[in-house]
């Protein structure tokens, strides 16, 4: 996959998270980042200077954890999640 395709995937994954009301924060953090729940908000922490493959994995992991409440998941996102046949 070319760099443009990778960028398109990140845009698509982020759009799914945005639609679900998930806040995405890019900041310095001591760990690998990931999805957390603070009160009634879901937030994905993305460590500064993370490479695209790591960001893509954080977004995919977050979508998997929230899948039951997301409704329709676009086919390309299901492919990225490794769940092409998923009926979610």
C-alpha cells in the first residue's frame, strides 16, 4: 500500500471515531497510548511523534472496543480490523 492509501485509512478510521464522539488527543504520554474512558467521554491518547502504523493500530483497537455501540462500520474499516465477514 502506498503512503496515500495509508493516509486514507487513517482518515477513514478517524472519521469512524469522530462520528462516535470519541475525542482524539495527541500528546506526550508515558505509555503506548490507547482508548480510555473519563466520565462519560471516550478518549484515544496518541503519543506525540507516533508512526502511522502505530496510530492506525490505536484507532483499530479503539474501534474494536467500541464496536457494539458504533452501528454501521464501513467495509474498508472492517478489513482494517481483520473482520471482513463481520456483520457488526
